[in-house]
C-alpha cells in the first residue's frame, strides 16, 4: 500500500502544530518585553497550529496577539495545553531585570521541555513519519544540551550549584518524572 493512513498524518501534524504554536507564543512573549508594536508582528505568526485560528485568528475577539500584557496572555491560554507552562514563566517585563541564565524557568526552557516530551511520545505511535522527525529533533536537543554544558564548563565562571547547570533537557525525561 502506498497510501498514508490518517494516524500517520495525525502524529506528524501534532508535532508540527506544537512547533508552530511555540514560535507564535515566542513572538507574542518577546513583543511584551521589547515594547514592539504587535500589529507589525502579526505577519510572523504561523497559520498552523492548535492556536490558529481559534486563538490567534484575526476574527476572534480572544486572540492571543491582542493581549495587552503578559497576564492577559496567560488568561487567554487558559484552555490550551500551554497554560501550565506559562504559569511557570516570569512576566517578560520582570525577566528583563534579571539575567536569563539566572532565571529558573524561561520560555525557552518550557518550550524545550514540552517539545522534548512530544518528540518522545511520538515513538509510541510507531509506523508513522513523526518518529523519524522526532528522532532528528531529539538528537538536535542532545547536541544543544552538550554545547550549552560545554560552554558553561569552558567559562568556569559559574559554581557547580548554579541553576544554569540544570537547564539541560534530557530526551525521554517524561518517563522518569511522574508529574508530567
């Protein structure tokens, strides 16, 4: 059979939608801290994902890009799978005051954790294209982890108990952590 069944498309679609959502959320989040005009940023929003068109579409009154501040964005994400992550992330106006390396949870950390979990779960679907894509993305995460830890080690500026040493995201971590 040369045809692709619906579950193959659903798994790969899920991974691509999550990536698109996180990119859009990154743009909205960063626009708060940089004071940028969000009207100009609309052209960078993805027209794919779970947040589109229901949360980021132009005709919806509850679209995320219309959020005036960070708290309003979190409220608008309330029924989405991203709400729990945004409750852990600091308001971008407060995050500007401290260095990113000192922050406990950044938007990048939450994005890596969520996508790593999704890529790891792709293996349970088996026999779909998402497993190959997930494998490549998990390898990419491992390489980024090694590069980040090697850079911190090379700098020799941070003590071993600093939060930066714990900011790596091991693939398949969700199996170990019962709370995820």
